[in-house]
C-alpha cells in the first residue's frame, strides 16, 4: 500500500527514493494506492507511479482510494467527515489487493519470477 500526496501534478521525491531503495522487493508484488491532494485527489501522482511500478515488475491495483480537497475532508481529530464513500472504496481496494497478493504468492511459489 502506497500513500501519496500530489505536488505539482506529481508525487514527492522522497517517495521515489523510498521506492527505489526497495527495488528488488517490488518484483511480482501487488501495489495499491491511497492518494490525496487538491481537485484531482492525487490521481495524477498515482498515474505517474503506475509507470514507475511497471518498470519494477510490480502489479498495480486498478482501483484507488483518493481524497480530493483533502484539507476539508477530515475533522480536527483526523476523522473523515463523510466516511461512507471512502469505506466502500477501501473495501474494494483491499479485496483486490488480497486477491492479487494470493495469486502472485502462489505463482511465485510454483515458479520463481524470471526478471
């Protein structure tokens, strides 16, 4: 699970460094995204990250959890003001992540990943 903000239509350099430091560990693993930001909710950063993870031979989960205009979506204690949509999105995301995690684990056990 990768959580990212969006800055200037992209993801932060610190996230890229963290991803690159674990380069080998990403191979044949599923990656899911939670993003936040302004009007796009961080989705432009996620689209760029999909390209990065493709080069690392990771499988990105199509569905995401994103928070557009994040500064207004949370109360002073950090709780969501309207959690229903986010909770539904999280359920879909985690179900898909679990499915891909199980499938890729079984595939790696049956045959080592070749890259």
